[in-house]
C-alpha cells in the first residue's frame, strides 16, 4: 500500500480548498513526519498535484508502507 501525504504546515490554505472542499479525499487524522504535520490522502491521482516524492518504506503501526510526499499547486487569488 502507498500512503500519500500533504504538508499541513506549509500548505494549509491549499489543503483546505483542494483536499477538503474540492476533492474530499483527505483522511481525518494526521501523520507527524520530519517534525511537521501531514494529512494523508486516499486518492492515487490528485488533480491539484504539483509534484510528489516517494521517500520509500516507512514504518507505521500497521506495518511498513511506501510514503509519498505531495506538493499541491498554489492557490490562485480568486480561489
């Protein structure tokens, strides 16, 4: 399984608009990774994706899973 995450500390406005309002695929709950807060997403194809980076297998309570960090496109002024 692959776990996709977006950084709440760096992209809170984008996550609020894109993930919670537009898409609705964000999961409630969070992951702390590299001393920042991340929100997990359950979609493999993100329409608001700017880029993503796999950091490889990471241990979770349920076992090791691939962790993919995502950066969303920036909000435009009218959104």
